[in-house]
C-alpha cells in the first residue's frame, strides 16, 4: 500500500490524480482462516487491524452482510469522550481516547480527530450533583473534566442560551477538553485499508447464516451466503444484530436492540465550536466540518430491527435544541436516519469469551460505541489472540450478569434509555 | 409513531399514550430461594430479542392504565395482535395467518362477509 504524504499528493497533482490505488482489496473468500470477524464496522475492522498489527495474526477474514461501515459506524454522531463514572469504564474509554490521539499517524489515514471539547449541561440540582460527581471521579482516574459556571459555559460555546427564565435553565456544565469528534467513515476506511494492507480479507455482501460447531461444541466455522468458511476462532462484532448471530450458536444474550435516530441540518458556516450534550432536555449537537449541525436524538421505547424510528422522538430533541440555541430555530433539517443499537441491562459493553469455545463477542455498546472504536478493537484483538482478556476489558464479561458484578453506567450516554 | 390497539379500551391510540414494558411471558420462579444463580440471571437479564415476531408487554399509561401484551414483527414494526394480561400467548401460526384481517395496530378488522348469491 502506497503511503499518503505531501509528496504523494504533489506527485498525483502532477499526473492528474490517475495513480491513486484502491484502498483495500475485495478477495474471494478462502475455505479457511485462523480468525473470522463477523461485522465490518469500525469495531470489527479495528479488531482485524490490531490482530494483524499487534499479534501477527494476518490470516483473518472480516465478513460483512452489507457494505463496509454501512451500519452504526456510518450512522452515529461521531462524538468522542471518556468522562465515564466507574473505574472500569474510565479505563476502556480513556484507552480509546489515547489511541484516537495518535490514530491518523498510526493508520497513515486522516480520521479528522478533533478534540474540540465535550460539554455536558446541568439544568437542575440533580444534574449538578451527578455531573460534579463525574468530574471528581474522572479526575481521580486521571481523566480531564472540569466544572463550568453558566457564564464560563457560554464563553466556551457562544450560541448557548443561559437565560435563567428558560424552561430548563443552564445552571452549570462539565467540560472534557480532550473530547470531540472524528470523521466516522474515515475511521472505517482507515482501519480497512490498514488491515487489508497486512493481508486481512474484507468480504462484503457476505451474510453469516449459521455458526457451525464440532461435536465437542467448539466453533469450526460459519455458514454464509457465499458458502461455508472454516475458522477455529470467530469474533461476533455485529452491534444490533448480536442476539441474532449468538442465537445461531445457541447462546442467549442480555441484550435488547432499539432504534436510535440522528439528523443533520443544512450546511452553514462555522457557528458551533464544540460538542454540547444535555441529558435532561435530551439532545446532543455538534457541527461537522462540512457545516451541518449533527444532532443526536433518543431511542424508541420498543425493540426493533427496522432501522427507522418515530418522528416524535426527533421532534422532542429539536424542541430542546431550539430552546438551548435560539439561533438555530430557523435552520432547516436535511436528513434523518436510524440505526439499531444493542443495549445491555447495565449500559456497559460486553467484550469477552463466551461459553462456546472459540466464539468471542464484542457487543452492548448501546447508544455510544463510536467513541470506543480504537480501544474496543485493540483489547478485543488481544482477547481473541491470547484467548484471555486484556486487563482493560477483563471486567466486561458476559458472566457479570450471573455474578452481579455489573458496571452500572446508567448515565453512560447523554440520552435516556 | 405506532398506532396501538388497546384490548381493554378496544381503541386504536397513538404510541405516546403507551409505555413499552419489555418481553412478555417471563415468569418469575415461585421459589427463588432454591433457584440457581444461572436460572435467576436468565430470568432477570437474558432476552430473546428476536429479529421477527416478538411477544411484548405494553401499558396504556395515559389511558386505562392497564398492562396488556402484543405480538409484533420487529422488522416491519407491524403489530399482529394484542391481548389482555393473563391470557395465554396466542398460537403464532394462526396469528400470522390472520394478519390480513388485522390492522397494523393489532386491531381486528371486520371479517369479509361471504358474498351471497342473488336470488
């Protein structure tokens, strides 16, 4: 794979940009691999990339029923932060933030990581107590997070309405300056390029229809729409469809799949400098480099695989946006869409071995998995390669729902569950 | 937004009058003291979460206030039937076979009258 550099850009400029090569190959599936990853989203591709880069396992296939990065990786609101309450969560999400910081250089692919700051608003006494508790817990874990007065919040984000006569006035905010956004598609493409360059096969339009097991119960491979493909190790990284895939191996999961919606406005000049989230009035918003306001809404109340949600959910979010940012009341919304998110009972992910030998699962990221993409792939690759968890993902077992050692991040996302 | 047929009110009402209340027909053991932790964890946390037909509880919280069950397709979000709490889960094959006589809210439609031959 030819490296991207200023010299490559200059060379191609001289040649009419005819020398750029395909960024990943599309090979026919082999009959057998060392490892199969099901799902070519950010987490699955990152897993394959780190399997090849860190563990030297390159005989890997990533199977994708649709197209690469076409699920939740291409549907999220691209927010990155690590200001989680509990030590276990702080560990895994900050591991990801540290990888985000050097990811463009590592991949030689610009993922446009932009640490523009993530501000979370408090509207009442309860919010203040919860957010201050987060600030203190984060600082004890070495994660930057600070408390702002309404005036300081407005200084940081000028469009914010801090009028005390608002229906839900802003009474304070917490700010993680290392938080921000990245370009979601570029993350999938960068990992795909890096993995493909190291010999990983990315096979699109290949839906897994069954998981084959030996008489001893161990995984021997997967049935797909392109025929049987053998592997002794299979990693399921399928977000909203995890329950469906795990059922093929006879494993019931502590997961429920819900539609989660997002929407973007028409593009405008740079007007919004950071990411703002509000749990209470239920909205989060940032501005993409293209100029669109990127707005995240909540989940629908019922489980669904429809990849669409109710209009009243979006309406509720826009009500909140218009009150917090009156400057946006006349913006036109351009597109809205839904993705299917897999939610665990404690709102924390599962990255673990399963009761089936050779079967591994990375799921349960719920409404906020994008931020964890590099960290998730990194520790999940370790789990598959060594057949034991990395210390960072050791607490995120499937067994915690039996032992009761939950990681209860009820406020994990800024949306009500 | 879904339209949902409440089997108590016998009316189609918008989804915002209702509260979803999870998978239906989960039975808590009458003797949890002797139940193993695996069984209790399964009752408490494991869910079918099917891509297809699901039996789920709803509560008509801004109406009659009562719980009832619905059979819904999670791909199309079409409700195939609703029935009162405590009633057994209907046979899925007959529910699916009867889908064309049911509105997307689960409301039974009038059976087509067999055409009479004119005298």
